C-alpha cells in the first residue's frame, strides 16, 4: 500500500512540476495524437462527471508527458529498493526468498497502470482549469518542455539514488552518535550480535 501511494503521489506531481510554473498562457487547444475520447469517464470525489472534452485534454497531457512510462519506471525502481527491506523484515529461513519473490509477482499482477492514470484524471480536473491544461500541453511541446519530458525519468532516478545515499549516511551517523552517547546500549548490541539466532523450527 505504501508503495502504491508513493508511486501515485510521485507520478501525479512529477510530470507537471515544471510546467505548472513555466507554461505560457494559451487559449488555443493544442492537438495531440492521443487526444481521442477517453475509454472510461472519470468522476470527481463528489461523483460529478468531468466534462468529456476536458477529460480528453487531461489524458492527452498525461500521454504527452509520458506519465505511463514514468509510473512503470518508478514502480520498478521502488520495488527494487523495497525488496531487500521486506526480506530483512522477515524472520530468517529457507522460506523467505520464495515468499518475497511470490509476493512481488502477485503485487505486480495487481498493479494496473491504467487504473492509476484513471485516478489522475479527476485530480487534474480539480486542480487545473481547461485553459491551464491547454497551457501545459503547449509548454510540453516546446523545446524546453520536450527536454523536461525526456530528462525527468533520469532526473527522478538520480534524485532517488542520492536520497538513498543521504539517508544511509544520516542513519550511520545517527547510530554512531547514539552508541557513543550510551555505552551501555553499545555493549548490549555487541552482546546481542554474539548471541547465535534461535534455530528454525
């Protein structure tokens, strides 16, 4: 669940982060190959139907910025980072690797990228007017907008990796300081490390 929510937040915010600040005002609709009528109509939280024309524009914007590919990439990267955490959170044993692999296989079959994109439509509808959607579409077809789209996936991965390294560094530093300030805990940790784990039943 945490993985899904994190991916959802990242995919919905990331693609328009630059465009929302940089998009020029535009009152004309920019045509896109993907601006066909949406397959399924999305509803807002109040069960009010979204204007079909605006919904088509939103879906065109999501296609234009490569949201689908970004979601897939993000989910793959996050799954790889979460897998060792999940493995280490389970008691050791021969079962563990098989359980974790089967879990991720099951999770992957349940993750529907199209469903996530459908969820994005009412959120965009709530936060952007149709004119603003047009402006974003116009921006992402400019040279800078196209560069943003092509650079964003790599940029996101680099940010994730740097954030991981920073978190690990802070974690080591914090643990070292705590152990230095509390020698009794350091001795207890050393003793616990020397104690063999209980045999699996």
